[in-house]
């Protein structure tokens, strides 16, 4: 099942997601990137209905870029979160998107922040969060081991512990995960945790 | 199958068959009768005759018998293809649609009969004292049985002497708050003053009733200081039915416990310190009995002091963190 989780550390935020594209019992691919880089300092980890996920996250990404082109300055993380929430809320009573979102970003002056946006547009600023079946394991791990202002090594260690927990305890555990990080140097891919190597070389 | 809440008014009984009248607002714009029970198909003819339903025009008569359910077009009206069941279920599910959405994260709990008001969990209470009021809420944000955050804000400030708490579905509470702040800011620009609590309550009621057939699933609790520093509290349901009270108002999943606690602990004309103590104890003891609310409390006390402008005290309570 789809798992997206993340946490905020000292001067950075991490979002990790599984990378399986699944249709009922069939695994289409195991290297699907579900954490989108919105712009230089923002990450959007999304889980939910595959069509809605790709469609909605691309829509948000393009609108974030549009704002930057029009106004010359990038959107803050809080503004992006509120915009995303507004789009989900407007669509809610017409044709709702079934996408759960973890938005992480770094702003100068404010530092790292993470927003939890439900598929029914419930928005909340959080330090640690998770979606999907993996949340039952990740949230408990993070409640136990998380503390504010973790260093990168500690945070990656906690993420790895969560991944190990999901692999051990979830019956249809996704084999591979991607970890992305955003800090003052920008948003980038940090690592892949693969237990099944995909045959094709290119990562779509 | 999802449990949907269908409001049916039972209008009569023919033997072992119940005839119920489904209000128009739930399905499309046509009235129809739902007949269910044994011998339902035989009774549908009787139902269809004008004298049994006061001569009203019927478009469709849905017959749900023990064996099958089918739709009877009535002869004296034009034939129209009506996909009654599918349409009504789609409309009904638009009322309680978050449960009907097949979100992959939530489908495990689609079998649980959970009201949309209990999706996030909340507890709100407001009390009146002597020239002061207090409004308190819990701090849990949950998704059914899972707790997502323990610092969620439910009480919002409209202006210095007016606060609104919104219980129920968190997304609708956030949307309602944004709409209300927008309306109040417009009011401030036009009238060059703050809104009175009574006016604001009417505004909230009107906004909620605008969405009568597709409501916001939130129940507001409004507390403010009116003219002459007279405290004002009121609550309303999700459709805007106002309930003014002189002592306390409650809302949320823990409302039944809150009614009991407030009723026993409340005294009229309490001083601010005593009011604070009372409302805190009432809130904490009530949310302890409700699994969907809790994780501490947030109390806001506003009192009109004699010489200084209104003073506001905000406190976070630490209760049972579970």
C-alpha cells in the first residue's frame, strides 16, 4: 500500500515515499517517484489515486512556477500549502481529488516546515506525519524516536527504521522507497532504499 | 456497503408494509414514495392511487420487497427513465461523501458506520460569567481512529471581543473560518466598526443555511461581549439553527458528556477565575470519556475589566494525553 511519511529536523525537512505503482494485485513498476520537487526549496509527497495524484501535483507545480514567473519571487511554503488546500477544498464538493499530501519546504528566515494536507483539504502544520497503511507503523516509531532539531544522520536513521518496520510488518509492503530532503541548499533526492532492483535503467 | 443516513418520514402503514415519504431535497427534484416490507409490490398500487397520499402527483414509486427492488412508473404521468437507485445513492453519498470516496488509505474503514461529524473528533464549550465569557476546545486532530496532531486550533478570533469555535469536520471548519473572516473584514471596511456578536451569529446562520442541501459539516459555537459588556454565547447546528443560551453551550463529539459536566458544574455570575476553573474541569472530564477528542485543552477567557480594555487569557490545559 502507498506510504508517504516525513519529518522536520534542524534546518531541513525530509519526505520519504514508497515507489510502487500498483493496480489491484499487479505491480506496474517499482521506481515511481511520488515525491515531486515543486521548486527549488519545496517538496510535495503525495499518495492516493494514481491519476489524481499525478494530475493534481503537476497542477500545483505549474501554478507555483507561474507565480514565480509572474511575480519574480517564489511562494513561501505556508502560501503554497494554503493554495494547495484551497484547490482541494474548492474541488471537494464538485469533483474531489483523492490525494493526500505532505508538503515540505525551506524558507529563509522561517526555516524548514511541513504541512499535512488531507484528501478532504484538512491542513495542519506538523513536525512529523505519515499517510497510508505505513502510517500505523511510522507514526508510532516517530512518536518514540523523534525529537525536535534532529541532525541529518539521526533523521535518516529514523527514516530507515520506519522503512524497516514497514517492510517487516506490512503484508503488502512496498519494496523500494525514495527519500528526498529540502534544506537551505535546495530540494533534492537524497537516497533510494531498494530491496528489488528494477530491470529498466531510466527512472521515470 | 456504506451506511448512509436516509431521512424518511413514515406516513402510513398498510398491514406489514411501511410507506415512507422521502423528502425531495434528498433526491433530485421529484417526490416519490418508498415502500418496503412484505407484500410491498401489492401495496404499491394502493400507494400510487391519489387518495392514499392526498392527491399529490407522484413520479415514481420505488418498491423494495424482500425479493427485489424495482421502480414502478405510474401510469398517469409521463414515462421517464429514472435511474432512481443509482441517482439517489450518488446524491446521498454527496451528502456524506467523504465516507463514500474510495480513498485507498481509508477503504479499510468503509465498513464502519461513522458519521461525518465524527471523522475528525472535536469538543467545544462556551460559558458565561459575570461580564466575562470563556470558550474552550480540545486539541486533537484525528482521522477516525488515528491521531494526526495534538495542537489543532478550533477556536478562532474574529475581533477582540468575538470568538468562534468550529467543531465537526476540520476541513469545513477551516473553510467556514476563512469565509467568516472575509465577511467580517468587509463589514469592518463598510461600517468602520466591529460586528456585534448577535449580528455575527445571524451571519453564520445565514452562511450555513445557504448550503442547505449540501451543508458544511461543522457546528459553530460563538462567544462574544456585546453592548455594555454583556456576554453573549450561542451555538447552532450544521444548517444554521441558532440556539441562544444564558449559561453554556456545547458542541462536538463529546457534547453529551459536556452537557452533563457543564450542567452540574455551572453556577450563574461566576467571576473570571472561577469561570476559568469551571470550564477547564468540565472540558477535561468530558473529553476523557470520548475517544475522539482530547489530548489537552485550550481555554480562552475574555473579560471586560473596568479601566483597561478587555483582557484576554489563553491557557493550554494538560489532560489525559490519549
